[in-house]
C-alpha cells in the first residue's frame, strides 16, 4: 500500500471524527481501526494521539480569555 498524505480537508474531517470517538471513550487504537474502515487510508494509533493533542491545543487557544 502506498503512503497516503492527508489533505488539509481530510485532516480536519479526521480531527472531528477522532475527537467525537475519543469523547465516547474509544482508545487511540480503536479510533485508528475505525478510521481505516471509513477512509481510503490508514493512520497509526500514534498519529491519532498527535491529532487529538493538536485538537486540544487548538481548543485551548480558541477558548482563552482575552
């Protein structure tokens, strides 16, 4: 299988799905498995962790009081 680089749009869609599954209690490896069934590419559980970390960081930056 060739390496597939996610486009910014794909990445944003993944962030939303990963976050929703994470909030339901899914583990990173379960999220990665689920993504593999609904996307034409695979990402590792480690990448799911990086993505979720990015989502949390972005959320914190947007909700900080100015």
